[in-house]
């Protein structure tokens, strides 16, 4: 909602016309100058670059183009990026998606570093990393000019090239060498920010811990942002910020109120006391003034949900710590009992006489609620993974199998034909092969299918991974891939079929293994937004304890819980996730469900990052799958469109297919 | 002995090194006295803790075992942040893993806790026939860089306990791990309160 206040000219007719014709940046630069000097209360435009785009997905075709600006106000430099209206390459990217990515005037005092990527081939881009540890998605300079951009930044703020990586430019100076490393490496504590929304809470009521950490004036920042003119009214008063933030929350809650029975909410009265011991913690995190307000409000109306979410009295802070209980309660009501796995006979009923899946949604629903009997997986997984089209016939699939078998043999031949003499001169190949050799012999070797010396299945796994690293040479091999392949090969029992299923899976999950970790960062970021939505006390707890990067969930997401469940359970979970029945991102709701289940322990024992990571790792083998899936389903339904909106478009494992179905586009926003 | 509380130390130790050098195997041998021929790769990081008695004191090592692949390098600072000690592991049958170990040493020297106790472990010492890195070479490097060096074998348990004990012995009596300046405080009552509070 903030982004609607943005000043941009992209809906200007002149602008749109010039945009159609390609670049005419001088002209637009002038018009922008005029507008910025009048609109931004004297903020000086330093730099403007058109055709700077964000790719919400790994698909180059999906991009959001926009305008990058540097402005200066009271000697502070600000960066902003505004997407053009109606200029998206893909109609599926809605207005909401674009506003999710809008970068609203970020002061450089908040920027930790800028990483540039200027490949000889392909688009140049920069990644802007904030001192909070968050990062914006890469900004692609379609007309080039990264160097110029950096040169201009350098004229206004202190910019030092990182000692570790010549492509990283550190903004200002850092207190400790460690922080310098953290910022200059690929940023462990980094999350991509789909701006607007996430910058916003940082400005909001809970900035106290920011002050502790960055010392250099959060106040200063807030006030300068407000002087800058964007979010004018909101930024002065942290309490007001918070109230607007809460407004979003309450709109969610009131939505539940409509969708569920009122009885669920009346239960809250009794439950409030159960959770009271937690109420203090989040409240203490707010600035003192706020917690006072909170306490007053608490005594006034401990459990009143505003009837009208636009009501002024909304900053009812103590209700926020209490709200997860509603979700807990709801989950008991909403998560459907698991059914028994789908058998062969039942599956056949989904097919027409030529073998087409008549109603793919019904099939996916069936698998979502019960999974698949093991012998049948071989037939159904290729559909779920996207290797087979639902509307393909038996004959077409059989034909595809033989074609793909030949294609696989050709790909495999590429590395098989490398002689020892050639290998000597092919370091990259040797390194990859070495890495794969090391990993396949230690992937699921205790599992019957892969156990024992000279196991042929282990060899197949090696061959598939090596072939894949040629098929997708850019991505190569990365640890974790063998975890994905192992069950697939076990299910498919055929090297070529397993390879193509793996290829299909990597189309979605390849970004997990990207060198820049962007796919992981996006998912961890989306998870943080979901937890914020579904359990704000827990979110605040993570925030206070510097756990907001959610790296303790890294393994869960990287290999979709492969190491958390026993083999059979992992396959059950995967086929549920792969149905994409309720959402493409059920795995993130699964993360949220597990975290919520252990929230009392996490907060009660005051776990810091280390303890939390240890705790999470040790949950391996302890998590009950069925109830977790039910909770995740409930959370997903509860979160509804607010949940979907928390996940930036293109967050893995998104594919451009079926997006209309998977993101219910409901304009009935509260 | 009545003031045993003063002699309890908590110390964070991180293992770094190339893929398949045997980081997880060393920890597993040390903590559980187990060895798995095909120890699965580490995703993200793993955490273990083990308490040792060293010179009348109890040292609780909180051990962080990390992923080796270069692509996950960026996660490492999260784990060596605040570490009081590090074991940099290489595989004596693999020259590249030794080169990688040197890189880790450099990084820790530049970015780690200045008082960090660093050990260099030449693992897989049971595979003498396949040796590619001589003990002399590693020893020389270690001396030049003020590390202590041991050849270990997680498989046969050779020197595994020893290297962890040696680290525990060398730890400053009062842990500066949480203190970014790395200052060593004088040993005295109360000084260890913060670090010892969790010890049994």
C-alpha cells in the first residue's frame, strides 16, 4: 500500500511512448528532474537510469523493468527503484507483484555493500545489501552502465573495494573485519528484500535493536526518510508506523473472522492467559513508549478485535503476541486428516482410455491428501515433476521415453568421451567429477538400494549427476543435488528416466544451488515474511535475537527436508509438495508449521542463533510428518492471499506454468 | 577445588576444510567414538558439543562442523564468528585439499577472532600409500603460521582426541570468544561467570 504513494512518471503518456521507442533517457531525465524537485521537497536528483530490471524468476522472459534513481537530501544519498506501470514483460506479474519489489528511497547509511556482476556475456547487474543483512534482488542494467552507477555513488558516499572480492564495494566503513567479510562474501545473513513491505517494519516500532547494532542513527534515518517526503506521515512516529503495520495484520485477522466461525475467536478469551508469559517478550522489544501504550491497551481491551479494521484504535499491541493461538486453534480445525496412499486402481480411474490424466487438479488433490503407493510412484512422479504432460497419452509417453533415452545417451557420451589426456587439461571437469565421486559414495549408503561395495545404483547416480553437470554446465554440481537424485533414481529404477525427472525438478529447484545463493535467499526471505504474518511474536523473537536471516532453516529448504525424515517419509512429503495443489510453496508453510510447533521451546529457552541451529538440526528424525503436513495446509489456508502475497513471485520452486491457478487472484482485498 | 566454577570454560570450535577431507568424521569420532566409512555430506552446518577435563578445568567444546564445497563458502563466517578455536582439516592424500586449507588459514587470520587457537589436521593418515602431502611440508607451513599440526585418522582414531585436547589446553583460561576485541581477562573469581554459567 505504501508504494501507491510513489512518485513516478511511468504512467505519464510521454514516458510510456518513449519507453516503447526504446531508450531516450536524456529527455526523461529532464522531466524527472522537474518532478523530483517539486515533489520531493528539494531532494536533488543525482542519477537516473532507465531499463533497470528485476527478474522475479530465473526465467529471463519474466522481468519487471523500472527506473533506478539516486537522490540527495541533506547530504544523505538515497537509492530508489520504481517499476514502470504496465510495462511488464509478462501479464502474470500483477500490479501487486511490482509494488512488492519497489525500492522506496533507501538511505545509503543503511547500505552495507554493493556487489556488481559484469559478465562479458549477459546482463550486468548489482546486488544492494543493507546493513540489516537484507538484500534487494539483483538489479539488471539492461542498457549497461553499472560502472557509471558505481562511479556516481562513489562521488557521494565512501565506497571501498572489498579485499576479498574485487566485485564487492563496501559502503562507508565497517567496524570489524568480520563484518567486512560478512558483507563482502556472498552474505550469509543476507536476504533479498522485496522492498516496500520489508523495509517498512525496519522503520517501524521495533527499531530498538537496530539502534543497538548499527548505532549510527536510526532516528536520523527515519527522520530523513520522512523529510525526503515518501511515507511522510508514517515515518515520524514509530507508534504510528506500527499501527499501520498492525493494520495489515488485523485485516488478516478480520478476514479470518469472516471466513471462520466466530466461535473460534471467542475461544481466544480463555486462551489468552495460557500464552501470557510470552506476551512480555515481544512487548519489551518495542521502544519504551510503545510498550507503555501496549500495556495500557492491554488492560483496556485484552481481547478485542476491532470490528472495523480502519478504526483508529488499532495499535492494540498485546493482541499481536496473542494472535498465533488463533492459528494454532485453527490448525486443529482446518488441517484435513491424511488419507491412505493412492493405489494403482484409483490412479487408473483418473486416466482416459488413451492414458491422459483427465482432471489433473483432482489427481493432484488426491496425492496432496494421501500420497502415492510406492509401486505407483514411478508412473505418477513424472507428471508431478513436469517431465510428462498430464494430457499425454500412453503412446506419447512411451515414445518420449525412447527419444529421451537416446538424448540422454548423447549427453552422457559428452563426458564419457573425455580421455585421460583431455581430462588432464580440463580442470573444471576433474573438479566436478571429483566432487560428484566423493558425494555419491556417501549418499544414502545405509539405504538398501545404495548399500554395499560396487553398487550399480551408486554408479548410475554418479553418471546422472555428471551428465547433468554437462547438460546444465552453468549450474554444475552442488552438494545437495545427490540428496534429490537418490529417491528419484530409487523410484524410477531407470537411469535415463531418473535423469529427466531430475532435470525437471532442477528446473524448479536449480536456483537453490545458484552460486549467488539468490534462490535460497529468496525462499528464506519469503519464509521470514510468512512467519511474520503467521506468528509475529516468533518473528519478533527472531528479530531481537539476530536470527532473522532464518539460516537455521537452510538445510530444510535446500533439500526440502530430505535429511529431516526417513526415506519413505521424505518421498511422501515430496510428492505432496510437488502437487503444488494449494500453493507452490507448501515447503515454506511446512517450515513455518514446524517452527510454530516448537515456538514455546524456542522462545522459552531463549535460544540464540547457535542454539537454534543446533536445535533445528537435532529435530531430524523427530518430526511427525502427517501432522506437520496438516499444520502446513492449515497455515496456508489461513494465510490465504496474504500468505501468497508474502512470497515474491518467482520464488523457487515457481515455474511460469499454472501460475494463474496457483496464485488465486482475488481482488477482494480487505 | 571448591571454586570449580571458575575453571569451567565454554568454547566455540569450528571445523573448516575441503569437501571430503573428513571434518564430520573427525567430530563424530571425537564426540561419539564412531566412524562411518561413507559419512554423508554436511548441508549448512552441524553442531556437536563435548566436555573435556583438562588440567583440573572442564572445557565444553561447542563444535561447528561446516559444509566443504566452495559454493557454500559464504556461509562460513556465520559459523566461525566468535569461535575461540578452529581445526582446519585437509586430506593427506589430496594436494588440493591442502591448498584449500591454506586459504582457510588466511581467511581466519584476516577475519577470525585474533586470539583464535588454530590447529591444522592432516586427516586420513591411515592411507599412507596414497599420501600426497608430506608431514614435513604441512609441519613447516603450520610453524610459519603459528598453528599446531597433527596428522589424524578418524578411521583409526589416531590423534583425534589428542588434537581436540591440545586445543582445549591452549585455550585462554578465560574465553574471549564473545568479546570482539579478543582481550584476555585475568583469571579470577567472577571473571569466568559469563562463560561458565552453562556448565554443569
